[in-house]
C-alpha cells in the first residue's frame, strides 16, 4: 500500500524485490534498481548482472547465499533506466524506508555499494566510483561502506563493449569487503607529518638521507594552479613535500626551497607519481637539479597493471588520458583502503605568514605518504618483472627525456642514403627469396586470368 504514493506507482511496476541471502556473513550488498528478471522473480541480482556477480563471488572463493542483497530502488524504473531521470530523487527517497529497515534489522558490519547511485545514496563522501572505489568510506548508517563497480557496468550492452577488463577489480573489492566483514576494520593508519617545519627539521631530514644513500625520497610538488585556477605566473612552484617512510612527510614552503634543492641533489633514489612528464620538467625549469635515480611509480604501476592503462572505465573521458584506475588515489586503494581519499579538495587562495593554508599542506603530505606506501608495495611485488620495468620503462624513459630536451639532429643527405640502401637491400633479398620458391608455387598467371582473350581461349593460354 505504501507504494501508491511513490512515483514508481505511476509507471506501473509489476514486481517488488525482496531482500535475498542468508546473512551468515555480516555484509550487505546494495545495488541500484531491479531489472526485468528481478521484477518478474521479486529478487535482486537474478538477471544477467546477478549471474556475473555470482561468478565474481565464486572466483573470489565465496558463496552468494552467505550475504544479504538488496537495491536502493526495489522496483524496476521505466526502460530499466534510473540515473538522471526526473522521477529519480522522489522514487529513491520514497524507497529509503525499506533500506533503513533492512540495515536496522541486519546491522551489517560493512555495506558493499555496487555502482554510482548506491555509492551516492549510502556514503557521506562525495565522488564517483572511479574516484572512491575500494576505500572504506563513512555511511549515513554509521557502519562503513565500500564501493565498487556494478556488474551491469562491466557487461557488454547495446553495441557497447562493456568493461570486462575491470572484472578483476570487482573480485578484488569483493574479497576485501568479505575480509572486513569477517575480521573487522583494519587499524587506522598513524601519521607523523611535519606540516610547519623549522630550519632544524629540514636539516635533520637532509642528514638522514646523507646517512642512508639508498633510502628513497618520495616527492611531490604543488604549483600555483592548486589555489588559483588562473595564475599570473604559470607553473610557479608553491610547495614541495617529501617522504621516506609510510606515515611520514615533511612539507616545505618557498622559504625552505634551498633545502629542497639540497635534497634533490643528494643522489638518493627519487620517487614520484606521474612526475616524469610533469613534476620533473617543472622542477628543472625552476632551477632544481635531480641527481638521484628517478622512478615514476605511475609507469611502474602500469607495468604491473597493464590492463588499467586504457580509460574504458570512464564513459565520457578524454581518450588521450589514462584510466582513473591509474591515479595515485586509486592505486593506493588496492593497498591501504583505510587511508582516506584526499583528492579533489578545494583550497582557498591565501597564505598565512608565508605558508599555504593547513589543508594545502596536509594535502601535500598525504600525496607523498601515499606515494611512498604504494612504491614500497609495488617494488616488493615486482619479482621477475623487475628487469623489464628497469629497461623498458625507467631507462627508456630517461633516453626519451634526453631526446626531448636536446632534440634529435637529422642529416638529410645521410637519411636519403640510408633510404636508398634499405630499398636496394629489400629488392636484393626479395630476388634471392624468389629463387627459393618452387616453380609450381609461383604466381605465373594473373589471379583473374588473362584479360583481352575470349573466355573460351583463356584456359588454353594458361
């Protein structure tokens, strides 16, 4: 009877999806809305996307029946389309009472949100699946929520190829959710960030690197664009941060840039994330000399997860940019989901006593803390891929960077000589190869017969 006051009543829904599962493990899986099969059977995730969900659970070594499943919207929207429709908000608000009852009754330790709508309705953190998946987020019910891709998003549909290359991500997130539901939340990560360093703090960090020449120094820079979308001076560095161990960071404002120059010049291994084409060029243009062995962890991550390099998970993304799965925030979600998402923050344009606002300094500290965390984990997992990464990513990148910086001079006369030589060699080798082909295999007659002869004579001529 309560459905009569819902916008869904006017579209004539024929089925209402009940909660499924035996709730042996305290994990509630929440999707978006019913499909045609769910509408007929009155149960969530029993259509094509449900079969893919079952396959993902099975490949994760888990059973669907052990968990409880439901949807944000219990009936089927018109055309099975929900997001952005004019009735969406009113229908979801009306159906919220049923989800509230389920959560109150089951009291799950964790909610697994499948898709953007489930994430938006359950989490208090604003963002899309591509930005927040894999992280433990605060929910409006008190218990944490972990979001991942909806199985329907992965499946090919209406001439679209789908995104089945993300199935491994879905399986990973399901495993993580199961682990947390069984064993409880991971211990919060401690931090020891130096956000307002003294001169002595900077000297101590430099001396630490001097004493341990093999100790890595993860770094990141912030430019004026962070606090001013239209800076008067493009690419002006306003902050540099470093970290050599998880939970640590030292954030240097402009008054400590001389210390930053010393750090870059020491020769310790330098780690950045997506820095080869950006941060390094900006640093060099500002007079910084980078002497340490350089590692772009973005390239290392791409070497380990080559399937993430395309942007097929971003429906309307720029095809020239890498997938959002290749961002530092997404990368860290696979290693430390308890590390709170920190990207897409807004910062006011101001300085206090020559320092950037505290949120900007904290943002920078989290950037390098995340960088050193993922770097340690990725280098530990390289194994037999280490040589390939070093030769084909790091060393080749250095050569390409040198070519870009110096240019590649071309001798036009020698270029023509080389072209003539290659053409001559190609003709010579082709003639030699033809001599090796038996006569019966040579194309001694045109494929379609000889032209200009009467049809009845062509076979005789052949």
